[in-house]
């Protein structure tokens, strides 16, 4: 029995260390200027080029980074954003997901899990995620996007930064930030 307990403790410790946040850079916070980027993406399974600067010309952007397409948490988060996308659109906001993991499956993910509602961009090597300080690193050195959501105003100012490994609250937090932004404009 003691051996089983030691094994369970060892496994849980190993799993919690399997992916670690990258340390060193200060997190982009509310009020900071969002770094511009252009990435290859997919919308409804079709390839598109995604430019933050171009999206911001049409209103606020809900930018969410996620670790890897077709994993349980990322699938759940995509479903939640897809369900809320019409509400974001009514508020004038656009949703975009960005991943450094499973980038070869972004087109399929945008169609099936994002339900053709919003674009998903591939971020090879997590270079954009690193500029947003939304990166975690596996013990083998592979960098992935951390589950972090941003709401960015049309002028490029970050209105919200929210990081949580659990996907459930990301839509709620970003929706509240977009609503608050919209309320200030009435």
C-alpha cells in the first residue's frame, strides 16, 4: 500500500511539472499596448491571413491563446467561444484563437470545434504567445501557448488579461470586459 501511495504522489508531482510557465518576462497587463502580429489561420476550415491591426479596425478583439487543438480543455473552450460568438459580434467584437500546439490541425479545429464561428491561428514556436507572455514550456523544451485570454480595444490597448488553465471562465470574463468597453461608448 505504501508503494502505491508513493507511486501516486510521484505521478501527480510529475504531471504537475509536465508543462511549466516560461519565466522571465513581465506579463502584459491591462492598459498595456498589445503587440501587433500577422499569422496564418483558418476560418471554417479555409486558410486566411490574420492581422491583429486589421481586426482592430473593425472593433475590439477577443484574443485567446490555447495549448493544443483537440485536447479536452481546448475543445471545451472552443465550444464555449463558438456558442458565445454571436453575442460578441452583437457587441462589435471579434474572437480569434491562437495555438502553438497541433498547428497542423488548425483548419480542422476551426471547422469542427470552433463551429465555423471564428478564426484559429497557428503560432509555430509560440513566437506571438511569447510576445504576449502567454507561453508554457514542456520539459523537452517545446513551447506551447498558455491558456490566456485578452480583450483588446480598437486602439490596441489591453482591456483584460485573464489566465486560468480551466477553460470555463474565459468566455464569461472576456464577455464582461467587452460589455464594459461597449457601455463606455454609449
